[in-house]
């Protein structure tokens, strides 16, 4: 089942960028885009929209005033270049506030919050594990990778290196793609360049994770979340 969303932003380029990111997420469908908030009311009456991406500084009606006009506002992710609106946005119970320019990784975190509210499951999870493998393109051929055999995934510019127990595959892809298809309970991103399989960890500290003979750094940006997921944030110094 896809979740339906609407994008409201007076900057055409911002809409284009956001639509491009959302096309990478199969569970999300963009129903319509608008350049001002006034135009949104009709579609909210006519269709069941799951959530909105809402800019703040727009002509005729600001995003904040739009939200204030509802007794029960729709689920909203604010996208704004002005961080000063963050506090007011959260006071109006928005689901998330993303500071422009958007990144795919930051967008995924916001989308996951919507998914959790709607279905109590993050975007990466399905009702059942639909497949135990994926196919990756390498040198004009499709290579079968069993998910349970993945040790870690490393980003190398426009390519990723998927290292398994039996082989290594290098394919042209973005690391963020694997965040959307792998179960976040089993795979976590610990660095801008690495996703690791939790059950393959042999040892870890506050700065590195060891998988076999490979030592992988924990990025500063990912440190707290990584250690929280590993359940050891208070016991490691």
C-alpha cells in the first residue's frame, strides 16, 4: 500500500528535487504539487491524503497560517530554508521539520516518522519478509545476493561495494537506496559511507565496529544513534 502525499512549495526547483527523491521510495505516491497553500484545501476535501510536505514562506497564505486554520490539521512535514520556524512548527504538532537544502538521508528519517504513525512500521519493514535475496547489477550481469550473508556495504563515490560472506559485488548505486530496502532492525548506517549488518558485528567501541578482520569507523553524525541501537551508549566511554 502506498501513502499519498502532496507537496506545497512556491519554489519549482524545490518541488522538483523533492519529487526526485520521493520517486526512489516505492511506498510513497505524490498525488499533486502546489505553489501556494490556498490551493490545497480542495484536494484535501476530495481525496484521502496521508500527509503533506509544506513550505512556510509562500504568497497569499504562509504554511504556519495554513496549519492554524485547521482544528485537526493533516500530518505535515515542513520543508523550509528558515530554521527560525522550527519551534513554531513543532508547537503546531508537525511531524518533522527539514531544513533546506534537503538530503535523501534526512528525508528518509522524516518519512519513517509518517510510516510509523500510519502503520506502526518503518518504511523499510513489510508485513512479511517478501524475499531473502536481492539482485545487483555488476558488469552487465545481475548478481544474486542473499541478504543474510551481507556483512557490510560501503559507498565509493557513485558506486557501492556490497561485501558478503562469500563474495564482493560492486554496483552503481547510492547508499541511501539500501536504507530503503533493508530492514533497519538488521542493518544500520554507522557512517556516511557504511551500512553494516548488526548480527555480523564481532566487537565495537565508541568509534569503530569490527566485522571479522575489518574495522569500520563510526561517523560522528551517526555515533549516538548507532550506540543507542547497539544498546551500549552508557557503558562505553
